């Protein structure tokens, strides 16, 4: 059982290093799918820490973590432009 705890500790230390090494979308594209998953966990942990200290809503921030990573992974930003599409609902 001790070995499992040691492995989790080593993995935790490794996970904490992803966010510190991201300076552009090109850095995100270099990560494997497992590393992208670890990056999303690290971002959530960072958000949780900051929001716990300063207050705020967790849901919207947590819900956009994977979407933001995916956008930067798939698109060539800032060259590819991403536009916000406003949807207007008509009430009858």
C-alpha cells in the first residue's frame, strides 16, 4: 500500500509542472492525451484553490476547462479566429 501512495505523490508532483510550462497554444499541442487530462486536473485544482481563497462560482469555470484546452489543441490560435455566436431566443 505504501508503494501506491508513493506513486500518487510522484504523479502529483509531475502533474503540477504542466501549467507552469504552458506559454502558448503550441505548448498545449505538444502534450499527449494523458498529459492533457493531467493538465485539466491541474487547472481545476488551481481554480479550486483560488476560488476558495477569494470566493466565486465554481461551475462555469470547471465546465470550460476541457473545452478551452480542446480549442487550443485543435485550432491554430491566434491565427484561426474564433467568433462568439450570439443566439437570440424569440418568445411567442
